[in-house]
C-alpha cells in the first residue's frame, strides 16, 4: 500500500488531537475541571465524547476483520456493544450519576462504606482497563505496520506517548473535546470511503455472493502465508504452490490438494484461481490464543454466541472508561438523555463495519489466510479503487483508525490513572494524577511489546467478560437491592470476576485442547460466571444480614430521588 | 393552557392544589432547588418509615420500567441465535438483521424507557411537593 498519503493523515490526526487537547487545557482551570470537566458537559457534547471514546480499535478494524474471517455470527459484537448501553441506561445511568461518585471504587465506597470493597473494585478497574488498553496499542502497531512497514511496536509507542501527554496535561475537560472531535472523525473516516466502495461495488455489477458460504476468490490471486496454517478442505482444490505444503517443497507447481487437512509452512505463496472457494484456515504453532480463532464457523457452538451476547450486554456498564464519563453530566436526567444519544450515535457508526466485512469477503478474501484480517478496512480502498483516489481514501481510513486508538486509550488511561491516583499513590493532587497517567500507560505498553499477537476484537471480548461478571452484579445489586453487604459484594466480585479471569487465562495458556466442550466453557465464561457472580453476591449478603451498612436507606434515596426533591445531601 | 380550563371546571374539595410553575422545566433538573417544604419531603429528609416508603415506591416503579425493557430486549434478541442456527441457509437474513436491523429497535426502546422514567419522576415530584 502506498504510504505517501497515509503517514501525513496519521500525523494530522495526532497533531489535531494535541491541538484540541491544548484548547481544552486553556479553559481547564480548576481541579474539578480536571477530573470531571466541572460536571457541566451537556448531553450532546457528552454523547459524542462517550461514543468517540467507546468506538475503539475493536470497532473500527476488528469487527470487519472478524466478519471477514468468520461470517455474520460475528455481527453480534457490534449489536452487543450497542445493546450494552441500553442495559446501562435502564439499570445504572441516572442512579450512578446521582450517587455523586467519580470512579467505580468511589461508588463501591459510597454504597457499602467499606474500604476493603473499594480496594477490590479498584484492582478490578485497573485489571479491566489494562486488558482493554492492550489491544488498542496492538491495533495501532498493526495499522502502522500495514501502512508503512514500520516495526510492530512503533504505533503502540506513538499512541502511548500522545495519550499520556494529552491526559496528563489537560485532564477530563480537554479529553471531552478531543473525544467528541474524534467521534465525528471516525464516522467520517469510515463513511466516506464506504460510500465510494459501495459505488465501486455497484459499478462491478453488484455481485451478491458476499453473503454466501464459503467466500470465493473473484479473480486469480496470490496469497502469501505469513504464519504457518492448516487448511481444511471439504473438496479437492487446485492451487499453484511456491513453498512448503505438507512437508514437501514446491516451486511454482500446480498442486491438487485432496479433501482433508493440509499444513502450509510460513512464507509459502499460494495462487488461487478465479472462483475457487476460500479454504478455512487454522493457525498452528502457538498462534491460537483467541477463543474465536480456535473454533471454526461450524464448530462455534450456540453456547459461544450466547456467551458473547451476555458478556457484551452486561459488560458495558462496568467498563471503567464508560463509567467515568457519566459523572461529567450535570444531573441524572441529563445522564439518561446522554445515554440515548450515545445509543443513536454508536448505532449509526456500527452500520458501517458490516459493509467493510461484506466487501472484504468479496474483494480481499485471502486475508483470512495471510494472517491479518484486522487489516481489511485499511486495505479495501486500495484494493477496490486503487490509484490516487484509493490512496487518499486509505489515508482517511488510517487517520480514523488512529483516532480510534487515541480516543479509547485516552479514556481508559484517564480511568485507570484516576484509580491509581486515589487508591495507590500517596496523595491526590493533580501532580500525582500525572504520575498515575504515566503508570497507567506504561504497564500495557510493556505488555503489548512483550506479548503481542492477540486479535484485537477478542482481547476486548475478554475485558467485557470480566467486567460483566464483577462490576455488573456490583452496580445492579448496589443500586436496586437494599440488603447488599460488603462481604457479599467482595465475594461476588472475587468469585464472578475472578473465575472469568482464570477461565480466560487458562484458554490463553492453551490449557484444554481444541474442540473439547470444556474449551468452549472456558473460552466464553460469561454464561456461567455472570450468574455465579450474582448468586454469590446475593447468597453471601443474605448470610451476613448484620453487615448491611447503616446508611443504606439514605444512600439509596440519594441514588433514586430526582434532584429537585432531595435535600442538599452532602455528596 | 389547559390549566385554566380545569380550574374553571373542577370542584375543589380537599386543600387547594399547589400548581408548580415551570414544573416541566424544573423536573428536567435545570433548577434543582426545591420550593417550600411539604410533609412528604420532610418525611423523606428525616428518613422516617413513611419517607422510606415513598423512596421504595419510586424505586419499584423505576425498576418495573427497567424490567419491562429488559424483558422486551430478551424476547427480541434471545431467540435470534436459535433462529439462525435453525436456518443455516438464511445467511442474508442474518446479515440484514444483525448488520442493520437491530439498532433502530434498540434506540426506540431506550427512548421509551427515558420517557417513562422521566414521567415516573415527575409524578413522584408532584406527589411529594403538592400535598
């Protein structure tokens, strides 16, 4: 891909982010500005900021890539990301704002008056935040590599430096502007190329087999296999091979592959003829970190789909960067209206990734073999349109992708830094917040450079599962159930969130082999870990009735009473 | 204003209702100061049993609205994976529903909930302030 336009585009986004941030800095005067933008952000600006923050690398690149590889089942991701806001709206939004707390640990302390629960919630916030930051940095690395052949780690480092600088300098006020700006940038960066791509598609006679299974090659295409893979064929397939297949080396040989499994070594070039079906590929040799890559379309059980639905529907409310944003609303009613606007904005955005996924199946089906399906969105303009126009559109997409990494990473850094400053570092001033920012970013950056290789959308899915099993019970029961006790909340978070975390870790470590029923259970923990979290929280709370905090009634009144009724309770 | 209309027609038997000016505006929370102190407000402020009952009733109506929405959401979304599994050939249906069809119902549900929740709160404010 021609990078002569893409690099300026990425640079422009980075510079614009810093400038908008600096503009925020000029009007960011007080400490309250710094943390919660003085709680005066109106629904429209706030909704754009929340959406800008929420639409991450997983949304911008990951969904199209997943749809390309695994078909329409993967569209449950964007549906879940959106529906998560509906669940958040109906159970959490207004009471959370009225609680007057700033972070999830603040909420836990306000509701349960317990330092222990506060610390535990803080630990989970930092864990989920880091888990979610990791794929953002990796996505940035991938984008820059695809665009410029720069080394993998460079994109992550750029994002980390810019984000740390903006957050540390301007705090919440400037981040609000940055993120609102980036929502519209991201929408434009996907919408404009999508329009041109659809026009091209129509010009091609609107081929419709994008929705057929399996995808087929439209024209003769050479595929370079970057990681060793296993191909599974239902029917014999003829390909030209340069490289190693099933242990034998070929040079430009026409090879008839029989039905069954064939091992392709890395670096092999396969030439597929026009109309050939795209074979299914399994990564082999240490690559199968992710739940969804390890399962094929056919083997993905219904269970996994429901697990995904539950995790995304319930996990959104516990994401630390989402929650912090609600405290910037002036009051509970505004918090609700903001959420509705957010639903509209992200719903509109999510109409676009499926378009890229479907077109990717038509025009770039080989990405499933070459190992970087996440790059589909970036490559399509060049592939379909080409020329200067293709390059310019590609540059626009690249800029949008960087906006995605920057905005989500800023929000997460803000949230994690908030917790680190309040609960870990010795004092709470703005200077320590800046130190917290550096810490919040350093750990995932180190991890992304050291670990690498987790598919973007999958890693985000894991963060959702952990959040759904720990924070969702805490928030829902904390807001609606009087008899919640500190031991119950702690036990529920530990059992629900802890077991989800362990299950995910076991899957990543490759503990149960492929295909086992146990594997699906561990790879998609939400379906059992969320009920487990709720159940533990309820049962332990019922078993410790004496520990219900004495102020519960007035705390709940504060959560639920409209602002004009409640007396001036000190928040 | 329909207010005049009702004042002319309705025979007031109890203590006269206090009409709150700009009630709508205030219930949007733009001016969160309360006007005057009436009995239920005091009950709530002083956290008597009666005050708790008021808060509980508000929580219950709000929870009912939330549960209605989550039930509709469950009925809407829950059967879809089963449906798609049962019709493996209906790929285009799956693309259309998941890719484009679900977002509008989600926004409509959210909109309905917000209107309902705000009405519940207005009713509550009226109950508490007008007695």
